[in-house]
C-alpha cells in the first residue's frame, strides 16, 4: 500500500483568537469545522492585511480574506498557510532558527 505524501504546511493562513480580538474586525461569515492536528474547531472569515518584512525592512502586504479561530484554546500560534507560502520558495533552517521566503530571481 502506498501512502499519500505528508503535508507539512497548512492549506491556508489561520489567525488565532488573540489576533482576532486585537483586530476588532467584524467577520464576513462563520466557518464551521475547520480541522487540523488538534481536531475540529469553529472559525470566522475576516478581511484584513497581513504584513511581512523584507530583510531591508521594507514591508510586503497581503490584503485578503483570512480565517480566524473563535475558540481561544484551539490555536496558540498563527499559521502561515499555502495561500501565502506558494508565492515563494521556502527555506527552513531549523538549527539556525530561520525561515526564508524567497521570490523572483533569488537563489
């Protein structure tokens, strides 16, 4: 029996309840039953901006609809998903505690 490939990245970006509370944004809609390693939880869809920074300090802004969990015990960290990560080449340096997102002609 052949096993499917293991997915190590979330399908989409998900914000935790703490961020949802701090943003004070009215959700567009409820989203029932998003699932992950911790099980299934309820969430909402919000429209906001996600800002990352280049090594130069210049911002990169993503303005989109993102999912946010509504149960404070469901997710302690925010999850950067494939909806953002697929725009980049991803390098994870565990010993160096560094994650690099590369785009365009970077190597």
